[in-house]
C-alpha cells in the first residue's frame, strides 16, 4: 500500500474500534477504564498490528514502540485490574511482531530448531515470572512502608481522613498538603463549595446527630441558560458528595437528579464519576436547608460552663445575636494563630485545649470553637466541610480546586427582620492560607492545567459522538480517499510521454530472487545498495548473478542470461 492508503487504513481502524466500543453499551467513563479508556488502550495496539501486515509501512519502528507504550500508559493510568495485565501482554506481543516484520534477515520459524524454540520460551517465561514476582514484592513493600508511615505520623487521625459523615479533628490535615486537583469551576467566582454539614460534637469528633434517609430530588439534566451559570466538574472518581455553595439556585446535574439530606447536603445518585453540576448564585430554591433543630444547640455537658464563660466574655456588650457572632469571629481571627502542627497532649477536650492552652490550630479547630461558643450563647450553629476557591488558570479562566483547598467553616442561624437564615462565618485567619486567597496559577503548573482541560474537552467531544457519526466519518473518509486517487490517476494519464516520470519495474525473475533470499535470512536491508548486498551474500554464484543484473539494469551493459542466472542462484540452497 502507498502512504495515502496506509493512512486511510489506520484512520478506519481507529474509527471502527471507537465505534465498536461506543456501541457496546459500556459506560463511557467510570471508576475503572470505561469505554473511552478501552478505546485509547486498544487503538494504538491495533494500529501496530495493522502496520505489521503492510509490506513497507510509513515511519519507523520507533513509531510502533511509541504507540504500544501509549496504550500501556493509557491503561495504567486507571484502576483497570486484569485489563492492565492484558494490555501488558499486548504491548510485548506488538513489539515482537513489529520487530520481526521490520527485520529483512529474520529466519522463518519453520527453520528454527526445536531446541532453540524451547530455550527462547524458557527465557521469556523466566523474564515474565521475574517481573510478576518483582511487582508483587514491590506492592508488599509499598504497603508496609505506608503502614509504618501512617502509624508514625498519622496515628492521631485514626481512620477518619477527608470528607465523611463522621470526622475526627485533624481529618483534613493530610489533604491540606496535597496539590492534587479535585474540582474545576467555570463561570462567575464562588468563594466556598459546601460539602458535608455535621452537627454533633463529642470527644474531638464531629458527626451527624441523626441518621436519615437521603431524599431523591429531580433536577434539570441540561446546563441552564445564561452567562452567570457556575459549572463544577469533579476530577476524582468514586466521590458521591457534590460540592455546592450555600447560595445556589436552579441546580442542575448531568444525571438529572441528586440525593439530598435535611441540612442541604447533596450527593450523586450513582457511584463512579460524579456528575457535572450547574447553578446560579442566589437563594436556594430546590435543595433546601432545614430550620434549626435541637442538635444544633447541644454540646458535651463538661464543655458548657467553660465555653459559656469564654463566649460571654468575648461577646460582652453585644445587643443582638449577629453582634455576638461577629465578636466571636473577631476574637478567633485576632487572638489565635493558624498551624498544621499536631496539638500537644492535654487532659482537656481538644477544643477547650485549643482555646485555653495552645492557641494554635488549623481550620477545623477554629470552626469547631466558633460553633460550640455560639451554641453556648443559645445560637444554633453547625460545622461545614468543603473547599475554598481561589486559584484561577490564566489561560482558560477557570478555577482550580486542589486537595489543599479543603476547608472547614461554620454556619449559624440568625434572624433578621423576623426572618431566619443560615449565615456563613469563617473564623480561620487566612494569612497562612495563600492557596485559598484569590490568585492566578503560574508557571509550568498553569500550562499543564490548561493542557489537561483541553484534553478533557477533547475527551468529552469524543464521548458525545454517536455510532452513526463514527460510521459517517468512516464513509466520508473512504469517499475522500477514492476522489483523491481518481484525481491522481487523471494527472498521471495526462503526463507527457518522455517527461522522466515513467518507471520500469524490475523483472519477475529479480522479484523471485529477492523473495527467496529473504526466506533464507539473506534479504536486502533497508537503504542497502545492490553492490553492498552482493558483497554481503558470500556465495560467488549469488554475488555474480546480482552484479550481472545490476550492470544490465543500471549500467547499460549487454549481459546475456541475466534472468536465467537469477533463477539458478535463487534455487541454489548454498
């Protein structure tokens, strides 16, 4: 095949693979590979196998190796399980096939001795077994190292890390040191993304006071109209929490429904990759937040007296609950310092020790202290876990939310003009939290983020194409190729005789001679001249026959019996 035909064939292979997987009914994206991942994993390997059947493929063996490695990396980037092992096997098979197909001196398998075959099989089996054992050993060692690290540095955090319905103080600390991207936000700026709301405190742990069944709420499935729409896209799979601000109306998701609780928390209706979320900024109209309950005023009995004394001292002179809350917030912001260091040992409750002894802590301690102090004054309050949004990509103007943007703040119920509403209070000093303040992403990180979003948009575009569209693209490609070949043929027919474009192909005797030598491992190498090939053959009959053909074809000499000499030499086993 010429280059144009090769390119068309490769494009058709890609389209057929993607269309086949797209029409299989497999989820496009998921916690493992998904249809799109399998498409990116299988397509490069199939391209390599297709190129192995081409006599003189365009490009070099490096292209085939790069395509195979791309397949391996695409699969290894996800938790694909056995699919990754299959792609590893395909990777090595593709390398072997492309190496044999490009080697003009390869020996046919039929002439390889049984002893050599067994030796090769033993070497390959030993290498594979060693690789599997090494990978298993590294996995065991990695697990032991992780256990020792967690025991040495994170023992106080127990097993409660990150976002859940029960979080011990310090659960956010591991996240606050990670640069991993978890969310991307497009549209008008939002300051906080509300995730988990907890209302019961005891022994340094926050949890939900009442276990309740989540209520399914139908919402629009498509993006709302308007330039003021905020879009939130989750990057991490297997996260069912949806992060939506307290002030969000007209919520819509790509799933068309959400699971909500009474405190206004939202979750995905299905496992796997969370849906895209869209909303306008404004008072909530669908995912409502319930009025205060008894749990919003409770605290451990031993904390009530000391916390009430502190709260009354700080809020002295306040005439309204709003003024009292503002005073509590101001005292925490001015009188305490932010720190990720572990709290020193103390016989007191962690919050009381923070307020009266250490005076240093991170956002969970500030928010917890504010909530309990507000409750001691009879003001309903809750703690909220979520993310702050501050980092903006300057190239695509979207906001990037990382693990280290995890944050805790408080919500208190205040009454104004006879109407009650939950209001956000954030008593954590922001001087040490530059990652949460408004700023632009810079340097290589900004470029990499822009490239990641561009790839994500390409991925979404492919996932939205139907099988019919893929089939139409394949048909259009064939039509364009046929038209191109027809025009080329017309141009060749119109070429004037004698313009030097004619090419006299070699005689059939030479083609048979070349093929027979290739079968015996003496084939002509890529870019090798006929004279150098003749010097390498060794046999005088083969060399003389080839040099005679060279003088007759390119030297203009009259050499008798060239074709007969080629035929005899090609039949000679020596």
